[in-house]
C-alpha cells in the first residue's frame, strides 16, 4: 500500500476546481506508470 501526495500550485490555475482536476489527471498518469512496472 502506498500513499502519494501531489502538490498543485494554485497560482497557475484560474480556479481551485481546475487545479484539482489537473492534479487528479497527473495522479492518474503516475498510477498508470506505477502499475505497468513489473516487480
């Protein structure tokens, strides 16, 4: 089990909702990369 924190700079987005959605997208990309790694 792992926990991941992704910091989002709010000053780069027009709204907090936009920052949240972009942050979720980045975490989804990271998750897909981690799941593709064979251990």
